[in-house]
C-alpha cells in the first residue's frame, strides 16, 4: 500500500516540473502529496502544463483583486505581507503563519486546503480560484 502510494506520488511529482520540485525541497510528504494532486489536475486540464510557479503565486497572493468583498481586496488583508508572522481575521482572531517553514502544519490536510481556498477566493477574488492559481499559491507558501 505504502509502496504503491510512493510510486503514484513519484509519478505525480514528475508532473510538477523542475521549478515546483525545487520549491518542495523543504516540505514533507503531506504537502508534496497535496501539491502533486493539484499538479495532476492542472495537467489533466492543460497538457502543456509545465509546473507551478512560486513567483506567480506570490504575485497573486499580494495583488489587489477586483470582484471580491470591498473589505478583503487581497489575501494579505488577513494573512499580512509577512508569511512567517501570524495574521488576523476580520474579527481579530489570530491566524497561524502561512509559511510552511514557520508552520509545518500548513498544507497538510486536503479538506482544509479545499475549504479555505473556496471561502477565501470567493471573498477576495469574487470567484473560485483556478487550479493553477491554487497550485501557484501553494508553491509560494511551500517555498517560504
Ligand atoms: C477574511 C480573512 C482571510 C482572507 C482575506 C484570506 N484568508 Fe486564507 N485563511 C483565513 C483563515 C481564517 C484560514 C483558516 C485558519 C488557518 O488555516 O490558520 C485561512 C486558511 C487558508 C488556507 C489553508 C492553508 C492550510 O494550511 O490548509 C489557504 C491555502 C489560504 N487561506 C489561502 C488564501 C488565499 C490564496 C487568499 C487570497 C485569495 C486568502 N487565503 C485570503 C483567512 C483569510
């Protein structure tokens, strides 16, 4: 079982492209499996997909988006521009740091990742994020 899983994961990691694989160097198997799964989806949607980009993820995360709620124009409204520091919800509740290096629990539960992308993308961008936007953001968080 573990063996099969490892082979699948290795196959999926090949899809990531060298840029993303380098980014994953500091992460554990849980993060790698989640990001590999996004890469498989991206590849299925677009056969020319060549890997996620932490730089594109950084730009997306820090950009001001139109179309979402006026009081949350950017991901950094809650997560701040310093990913290694805690953020804050609108209600003032602390959010643990987003950088995997500062918070090893980040990107370890696929259900949490899906739930928060759904909610946060709707609030900030006014729609669901695309698979490539999500993968780029995860590559960015994993690289930090
Ligand atoms: C209104 C405040 C708020 C905004 C704006 C916001 N987030 Fe979040 N985000 C949260 C909260 C709260 C959590 C859940 C608590 C936690 O994971 O520590 C969370 C969790 C996440 C997670 C889950 C991480 C994991 O480890 O599973 C991701 C990914 C994420 N946010 C990405 C984004 C992105 C991308 C944006 C911009 C499009 C964004 N967030 C904007 C509040 C926000």
